């Protein structure tokens, strides 16, 4: 099966064109997952799926999991989290301000994919910002590639982005659990291609590099993945689905003010 695809801006991810996920079969699901792993993030326009169809699509990608920081939609759809921004919200948008890779603070059995579907979309606001770890690694100078060969990093749920989570948990009446921490390589291979895994929103320190270069390399890599040449700001329409691989794609929410935005999110192993 050959699906029609077109690249996102700056070759970040790919649009999958002219498909209807209500008519999903195994061949189509296999092809979608192949494109997802190759490009890191896929964009499927105006699907407007009901919760059952949406959750079933997630199951063709992997095993949906209960996200430890958010409540499920209801008992029937525990894997669907509602991410809501209200017109009178004054705090930072959930997941904003820092590029990150979801759950980098968990160990090696951490969830891999994140999926969002737009339910209520404000005009001119609420883009999701994506950065390609594939492209960022490719454009690293050779001397930096050499310096970080074999390097690892410590990631924490109490990292810089935690302020947006803590505000949202307070708003939703969820008691925050203790902070979680994990160590992972910062250069990994996905689908035969090397990618940067640095999650600035969770990054605490870099290890297995020269001690006097660790802080420099940390700051260098954070600045690098934020370069405009690696960024695609995705503008939502109602019913759109974005699905990304957290091993190769960084993301963050943009700020939303004085309007309502509702997304349905599923986390997938």
C-alpha cells in the first residue's frame, strides 16, 4: 500500500493525505506506523473520530497506557486524557515554554508515542511546536558529534517544564506524585537514523563527557534543537490528529490566551 504523503515545514514530519481512519484495516495501520517511525511525526487532517474509534486507532500503533499525570476521559476510555484550556486561565499552557520529549524521566519501559486530536480549536492560537531530532543530529558539527558519542543525560519530571504540570495538577485537583528521574543516551538510533534525545524541559545534566564541557554541551544542545531550521509550528483545525515518536521528535504547546481549546490525548507504548 502506498499512501500519499507530503513533508511538514523544514522537513519536520509528514502529512498523510486522503485517508479516513474510520475505515482502518491492518494493512493501512502497518503503513501508517512505518511512516510514523520514518518521519517521527505524522499529521492527519480532519478525522473527527469518536472516542472508541480514536482509542482503537491508538491500539494499532501500540499499547495505550494510563498517563500518570492526568485523568482519563471516563471509565470506558481511561486512555484518553482531556487537555483543556479555558478562556479565563491565567497560568502557563500545559507543556508550554520548553521543548520536551514526553516521559523522558521514566526508565526504558517508558511510553514511546503521543497522539493528540483537536476537539475545540481557537482561531489563530494553540499551535503545537515540533522539532526534529533527526534533522538536529544531522546538522551537528562533527566535533560535537564526537564529543557526545556515548554520552548520557539525566532527565527529571522536576525539570524546567514542571511548573506547567504543577499548575495543571492543582487546577484539576490531582495530587502530585514524587519527582521521577531516569538516565538515557542522548544519541539514539530510530529506523536506522540517528536522532538527538535531549528533552530540554526535563534535562538536568549530561554525563559521560569531559567534566569541564558538560554544562557547555548541555546549553549547546538545548539551543541547537530550538533553532528555527528544525522547527515546524503546526496549526490545528478541528478533528486533526498529530501522532509523534518521542524518541525522535521534541514538542511544546504554544501559549493560548482568552479562548477555549480542547484536545484529546493518548499516550502509547
